[in-house]
C-alpha cells in the first residue's frame, strides 16, 4: 500500500503490518508486484525494485513520464509505458530497449500468449480504436484496427455498441476469436477472470446487473444470472 510521507507498507492478509518503509521520491499510484517483489513508480519517471523486506534494490530514471502500472514478463523483465513511449528493463534495472509511438490510451498494457505486448493508441481510425503489437524485444509487429471503440482494457474487449469478444494470436497475427453482438446488448461494466483461466464472468449494466459466465476459448454462454 502507498501512503502519505513517501511510505510503502506491506501487510498480511489478516491486516498485520509486516514493514513500513520510506522510499526516495514520492511514490505515485502505479505499483506492481512480482512474487513478493514490488515495482514502484516515483518522481513520475523513476521506477524502483523493492525486495520482500522493503529494501530498495535499484532505481532507474526512464527519462519519460510513466503513465501505467509496470507489467512483468515471464522471465522477470519489466515493461512500462508513457504518453508516447514504451520501455523494457531487465531484472537488474538496465534499460533493454525503448520504442516511440503515437499517444497511448489510458488502458494497461496486455500480453498475448506468445509474449508480445498489446498497447492501445489514443488515435482513432475511422472512429475505431487502434493498437500496436510489439515483440518482447521492442519490434513493432503489426498495427491493429479493432471493430469498434474499445472501452475496457484487455485482450478481452468491450465496444461502445455493446459488443464484446476475445482477440488472440493466430498464425503470427492478431485475429478476432469470438464476438458477442446484439443490438439490445447492454455495455460490459467489467470482466472477472477466475484463476482456472477457462471461463470469464462478464458484468452487464441492465436494469439490474447481469452476470454472464462465458467459456474462454469458444465464447459459449455457460450460465447467466442477475
């Protein structure tokens, strides 16, 4: 937890404080965990790695304002984004690469199954949301134009017309796997992804809140309740 006075606190599930440490530079809201390690953003452009005891291992100035939570790759590399930048850092704080791009949308970075990154752009193309797929090594692989304006982060996508669906890698490019589209479909409020990764819960804003249990791979409706 981030609190006043440049403090970071670590607590148990029962609420006991394990440690409380002050770090150099005022921490902002962007904070990510990797196991028991933390990655904290301070001074807008600095990222720090903190060990399970609350000790800062390293701090790196990325030279641009960071605008989202760091996300951690399978090998521990750290990916961050700014208004017009993306960067990758190693586990020891070295900057592996940086990429410049058009202004990014305020939607978190996402991973595809092959380790490539999806970043959403603020610019629309014919009123539709655009995105870039970038390899773990900083190469721009493709530009994606989605079938509507994305209003919810993730590779699970919601659109302004009420449609929602799943996009994924197929033969080295991003394709739509399935889409639910109905003229009377209310917009998705949020997604909940159970740990088994086989299904998702979609919350829809109707007169009440409708909950849809959807099978991940096919998009089949398993159950619906209010």
